[in-house]
C-alpha cells in the first residue's frame, strides 16, 4: 500500500539497539521551531513538538520520537488534550472539513495517521480507558474513511486489539487487587507464634529451581501490567506554564507500579517469616539454605527483583540476629549473592550484572535467555533522580527534550523486558502459596525470633518485654 510507513514490531522500538535517540536532521540550529545540536533534537516549544508528531502525505515521525514524546508529553498536557490537538491540526492541514475531499491526497495521508494511532494504542493502552480518547480516534477515522473502504476495517481491528488489551490488563489488575485485599487481612494474623497447622514453604515446594521459576512467573505477570507512563506519572509536578492545575491531579495513575512494590515487600516478609517460624534451629538453618539456593537460581535466571527481596528478607534484623541458627548455615554462597547486590558504588556490582543480563537478552535465542527482571525500586529511584536532576522546561519555556530522550531510554528498556513470555510452566499451588501464605508483621517477626533464640542484651530484653 502506497505511503504506508513500515511497521516495526512494537519491541524494536525500545530495545537499546532499536531505540536510537538520534533524531537525525541534516543541519544544526533550528528547524520548524525545533532546536538541534550535533544532529539531535534537544529542545523545542510544546507546539513545535506536537507539530513534529503529526504525519503528512510525505512525512512520518521516527519511532523513537513518537515513543519519547508520548511518554513525556503528559508532564505538560493530558493525553486526551494532546490527541484532540493532533486531530484538529490534521483536519486543518489535510482540509478534512472541505465539502469535497481530495481523495488521492488523503489516501497518502490515511495510512500514516492510522499507523500513528495504532502505535499510540499499542504502547499506551491505558490512555484509551477514557471515553474522550476513543471519541477523537473514531472522529479522525470517520473523516478519512469515505476515501477508502479499508480504513473502516483498520479502525475495527485497532479498536478490537485495544479492547482486548485493556480487558487483559484490567482482568490482571482485578486479580491483583483481590490478592492484595486477602493478604492485607492476613498481615496481622500472627502477633505471636503461629499455630503449628501453618503450612511452610518446604512442604509446598522443596526444590529451589522450581520456586525460583514460580517467582519469575509472578514477577513477569505483575510487570506486564505496568504501563510505561506510570513511571512519568509517579513524578508529576505542576507545570510552570500551566498555572491552573497539576496534570492528572485527580489521580496519579500508578496503581500497578505501587502493587508491584507491595509484592516486593511481601516477598521480603514471607522469607523472614519462613525462617523465624520453625521451632528447631536445624530446621531454621535448612530454610535459610533453601532460600540461598532459590536466590542463586533467581540470579542465574536474571530475576534480580526476587533475588533482592530474598536477600533483604534474610538481612532483616529478626533473621540476622539468629546467631546460633546462622552458625549451622554454609554461608559462603550467601556472601557471594550479597556481594552481587551490595549497594556500594551506587550498586556497581548489580548494575554490571544487569548489563550482562540485558546483553544476553538482546542476543537470546530462547525466551529463557531473554529474561531480565530489574531490581525495581532502584529503577524507580534512577528515574526519580533523572526527573529531579533536570528541569522539564528550559528558561525560555522550551521543553527540555534531551532529558526526555534519556527518560525514554530507561523506560523503553524496561518495556522490552516486561514483554518477555515466561518460559516456565506455572504451578498454581506454589503461586497461590506465595500470594496468600500468612506472614508476620515486624513485631510478629521479633516475637518469633526471640522465642527461637532468647534476647542477648538489654535492648532486646526490653523489646521482648514490651512486645509480650
């Protein structure tokens, strides 16, 4: 079909090799209100950036630009308002209001606007939970459809794919909400030592390989729900040029991101609970060694988030104070893992391992080699510091596009990783346990810990007394 821009699979838009932040231009300086430096777009007014997004009969924006702008523009303008402006400009430029349409011209323009709308719905489906967004989208297609029957079909395909995606996402969210509410009731279930009927992890899964694979299932499932825009929306401030309101003030649409951080915390506490629960020192040591093996397997898989949660659980003071228990553990393997996740040098060792896993993922032949699950709270922290460290706008009111290219690079890489299909078979029994097994509160952990190995000093004795 003439004039149809080539479609890249949605992943190639983000992979570090496919994501080229260099938006080429022949000359330096200014071009249509866009400021370039060394061939890269560095800044522009919001209007110029919107204009640069809009396809014409002989122009289509670069894939990297579309992603970067749609991701970051929400700091300045709500998605429905952006789409409204895009449609309005298209109507003006292509004279779609004329009583008689220029069919030949619109057949050149049509496939391109459809392509842009498709990319938007595929990458930021949550934007289209709003009726207004669907309204603008349909209006645009209704205007060009008289020129080519195929546009109707294309619109239906687009809306079907979008509905399906949103249904899958909200179904997943409902599941997570159900689990979360079930879990929060159980958090306070044990203030003191739990009844002996409590199942423990080793009775549900005694093989560290299997547990690491099931943890990877949970991680990828939860990652799949996080929209790229949540990273930006988590840090929305007031836009200086729009004195009236904060964008998205009515709700920070970051629920999936928050649910994922909750899961990390739950896993920490679950590990600590499983270690502090058994009455016998030998059993506790056995649970510690089991989790060390699980953590090591997570590292080999590329599941750094579960790995970090397990290490954090083992480093909680109610666990680390169990000296007699630890004396029975072969700790060499644990120290190696701890070293990998050592925060020194801004997590230098972990970042090196992550780069290695990311590189392996790029050249992977199997889904198993593609898995990269980053230590999530550090990723959020990096994005937070990137956001805090540079202004969104320059003193002249221009949008600081250089900052957003860096933001898009970090978020884009994450999107590539979250799209990996989990290669391991799911074990519903284990996954159910991970999500619903009762866990101690912090007080409960200390109680269990002091009952296992009695307090060593006055501080611990006082704490135990106040807990009882």
